[in-house]
């Protein structure tokens, strides 16, 4: 891991988990008051409280969800020359699955359900599932339960993140120039994923699914700290990931979008 990536992981974690940062400021403020440093204690207290009030009222995370989800249009019809479907892993909650002894899902379950529907409607397309070792094993069980033969599905080497998804899938499939692959993932995750897969040599057709926002921007406010923070956690990871991928040469675009003429 490079020094740049180590720095990004450290500071990026605090940006993504901004609520922990604000709680830390509260703790520091309390410590400063205890040490009779009331001036700086008040400043940190005001910054922390203002941050929580802002995030609790202004749905910046949900607005950003719409921006990411609208980046690529929905696919009206799958082209006849598509080689296959690549589904990115992520829908399984590992800790809960292990703890409960049965499949448990997270925010991205929609992508798994939707790809099953696409695969059933287009049996001629090769289905590829790109995930971690745990996700691959869970996906095999779930696909079998849903009526899809796991033996007909390709599972590239286990991957721990989207960067490895793209790299390992490229090695496994060895895409030829002109081959078109349908890339299926949650709509908000699509821009970052497309940049990585294009760089890996795939002529992907983005097929966004699993939407979490209505799709049109509205200037509305409400009290919903947990909802806004959950949205912030998801979209901050995407925005930071796209910037870092571009800076480290993993993507040729800082904000991947539809190709001209597509």
C-alpha cells in the first residue's frame, strides 16, 4: 500500500464517518471544559453541534444519491451483441449471516434480486458474479435456491473491493476488443464501478439497478439524522473513491459517465 493510499484511508475514514468526527469533537470539548479551557471548549462544542444540526436537517446525502443514481440512464433494451452480465457482489451482511446461520442482506440487496430477473429473461447471456470468497459461496447457495444453476455462473477470483472486482474479472474473462458486457450494480455505485472496469479493458454497458432516491432533485428539508448519515456514509465513499481512483491511475475519468454516441 502506497503512502498516498495510507493517508487517504486515514483521512477518508473520518470524512465518510463524519459522525464519529463530530462525536470526537464533543469529547474533546468536554475535556477542555474539565481543564478550564472554556474558550476552545465552546468553539469545539459549537462546531460539533452545528455539524449534527446541519446533517440532521439538510439531506445532502440523499441529494447526492440522486446525482450518482442519475449519472447513467436506465437501459430500455439489452443489445443483442452483449456477451454476458457482470454482477458486482456486496448484498450480503457477513457478520449477521455468520451470527444467524442464514443469509442476511444489506442496502444493496436490490442488485442481486434484479440480476436474477435479468438472467431469467436472457438465458443466452453468461452470468458472472464478482465478489469476495464469502460472497461467492453465499451467492451460489442463493442462486441455487432461486432456480439458477451455480455451475453455469462464472465466479472470478475472490475480490475484497471494486478495484479487485474489475482486475480479477478482466483476468478471468480476458475481454476481447469490441466485446460488450452488461455491468449490473446499484445505481449510486455505478459511476465508480464503470471507471474501474473501463480501465481494466471492458466495453461495459452500465445497467443501473437498486435505486434509493426518487430521481429528481427537490429542495426539501426534514429532521432525520440517522437517514441522512446513512446516506452520507454511502455516497462519501463513492465520491472519494472516484477521486482517488483517478489520481492513482485506476480510472481514466474522475467522474465516469455515458460515452458519447452510446
